[in-house]
C-alpha cells in the first residue's frame, strides 16, 4: 500500500468496532493509526495496517473502562477492586440523588446555606455516642487530621514493622511529618511487644497500623 492509499480518518472510523467508546476516542485512535502507518511507510515498511493499529488501540482503551469483575483474591476490601461494594439500596439512593438537585449545602428550614455533613454527622454521633463527627473520603485523610488535631508537636509511637507505604504514594512517616507529629519508632521490623511502647507524658497518641494488605516475611 502506498501512502496515498491510506484511508481517510472518517473512512477508517466507519470500519471500526467502537466497543462502546465515545466517538472522540475512536476518531483519535483512527487518526493516530493512520499517522503511525504513514510514518512506517516513509521508512519503507509497508506491513503496518492502520485498521489493525486502530482496533488494537480501541481494545486497549476498552479494557480500561470500569466493569464488574469477580473478586477471587481472598481480600474482601480490595483497594484495586473498588473496596466494599455498595448495597443495592445505597446504590439506588445515590443514583436518585446524583441525577437531580438536592439540599447538599442548603438548610431547607431557614432558607440559608447549611452544612454539607450535618445529617451524616448526626447519624454518626447517634451511632457512636461521640460528641462530634467528621467524614473524609479516605483513611490517609482521617489519620492526618487526627494527628494534626491531637498530636501536633508531640510524639506518636509506631512499631517499626508498621511504617508502611500503600498505594505507591501513601507513606506513613511522611504523612506524620506533614501533620506536625513526631514519629517515635519502637520495636523491630518483625516483632514489637507491648513493653516496647514507652510510657511517657510526651506521647500524644499510640498509632496502630492494621496489616490489611501487606505482609512481612523472612
């Protein structure tokens, strides 16, 4: 095939199975495939098929789309698989409120701006008996806010075997440093006893890290 024989973008798009992808992505894949085939032909390689290139790109994009899978890992709350599935009733309620307007930050009684977390705070206070509650969207945020509020400028003992990194960016020592708390390492990597935690007035909190999806062996 000569360069002039390459299909137009629209012509190539009509030959492709979009696999449910937005047309914009299909067109982009077709254009990139034609450009790649043209570049190959200019070097004397006429074996590059733009249809195959575009189909391969669309297949790769299709695999990135969220879809249901079977969790056979043995880890119930698996970070990479979406953690805990929503109950059907919760998912239906979320869909109902997400497809229309709502009183997210509006007090219907006063007609003025209200608090975003007022209702869930009331539920948590009733459930736990706590005087106040705050909801955040991940554990790292919860740990940071707890340390910043209760342990800034003071030491927090943590077992050396629990100074973890999870998710490729969440490192416990760095998070503690950012909160203003002083990390105090206790015990050893493979074994920490209760007696390793020092009894000191300077310690604001004791941080215990649950080994949810990591394991130390050896």
